[in-house]
C-alpha cells in the first residue's frame, strides 16, 4: 500500500460536480416519462419497454458524460500526462446514440435507416458539444529501474498531495501565507511536470516526492487546523519561516534537476531534512 | 471551427434530434393519436 494512498478526493476532484455542464442529457428525454405512463395506461407492452429503457439509457449516458467531464477537468488541471482511464464521454455518446436510434425505430416507428440517421446525428451532436475523451500518446517510459507505471503512480500520488496542500491553503486566512503556499505548489507542479517529461530525473527526485511534499502537507494542514483555534504570532512566524525555507529548497530542487547536479541536490535535501526535524515537522 | 460555434451547433443538433425522437415517441403513445380508434365509434354514434 502506498504511503500516500490516504490522500483521496480533494477539492479539485469534486469541483466540477456543481458545474451545469453535461446536465442537458438529463432533461432532454423528459417526454419519455409521460410516454411511458401513457403506454402503460394503454397496455402497450413494447411501447412501455422502449420508452422506459430509452429513458434509463439517457440517464446512464448523462451520468457517464458527467463523470467523463469531471475526469477531463482533473486531467486538464493536473501537470501530468495522465488521461482518464475509461473513455466515459465516448461511452456516453454511444449510449445516447443507441437510445435515440431505439426510440426513433421502435417508439416513433421510423424505418431502420431513418432511425440510424437519428443515432448518427446524436453521436455527432455529442462529439460537437462535448468532444471525445482526451488521449495522450506521451506515456511515461521506464527509467532508472522503475517501470513507467510505477513512475506514473508516484507522480499521480504526488499530484494528489499538491492538490490536498492547495485545499488546506484555502482554510488559512492569511493572504501572504496563501501566496507563499501557492508558489510552493506551483514549483512542485512544475517539478512533477519536469519528471513526467524526463523520467530519468525520477530517481533523483524521489526524496522530494517522498519526504518534502508530505512534510509540506503535514505542516500546512497542521497550521490550517491550529491557527483557527489560537492566534499566536509566534506560531505564524514559525510557519512563515518554514514556508520560506521550503520555497527556497523547492526552487533550488527544480534548478538542480534541470542542471542534473546530483551531489549538490542531495546535500541540500539533507540540510532541509535536518531543519524540518528541528522544527518538529518531520 | 471555433469552439463556441461548434459547441452551439452540437447543442442545437442534440436538442432537435433527441427532442424530435422523444416527442414523436410520446405522440405515438398519446391517446389523442388514437383518434382513429375513436373515429369508428364516432361514426357509429352519428349513424
């Protein structure tokens, strides 16, 4: 079990849940509800089944579409080339097309070729309105004894930690500290993007991924929780000092990664490690 | 094609096609559509 697996859903993961995008499919087939009940009243079994099944398929397509849009949002926010695992938007387009074809053929009594045209039209409409799922050909390759999947997983975990830090930052009511944390997250994201672009840096960046991101997470969450209960100037100053150190080291880390200066990087990491232990963070 | 225009076109296509298919299905199921079924009885009533 990965030590970062405790970091689950974050604000960014659920942000799009409240977006109205993709709700259209929930409302468009509303006419199928009275159609089903009228067919029920008239006792037309085929009509009941077609209208009810069509409505259910539209709801399924709408659910898939919303999930696909959420996954796409997370993908666009992430610095990593990690497309959604399932092509949910494409699945939604296929289901909506099938439902429409079935309704047009068996419900509206069109001929099969015309019903197929309805289906193709809806698929085209879904494609134009929502697009298809993002597929990224630039998969992370194996490097330094690590498989591409291992590197991908470690980077995805780190990316989740960065988002959790951002989430904790939203609970801190101090603009100056907020900006410092935002800068740290921005540098962290750029380091992750650098590693994704050149996985040979992964071995050298492991300490950063394993120790410092977790350290930043702990100290930020701790401060976000504590400062709401007590307004201590000393606590704020200590937090500011730690953030300042972390920001400096993160920027140096990125620079060293770019310069491929392994020795200096490890020395800096050891220095910061000691400092964070003295501050009681690690 | 600009993104907004493409999205608008997709929206119109979806509304028209799904709206058309579902409303036609409703009309086929609607009792008023079975006016034909009433016509013979109306004819009989006139007679």
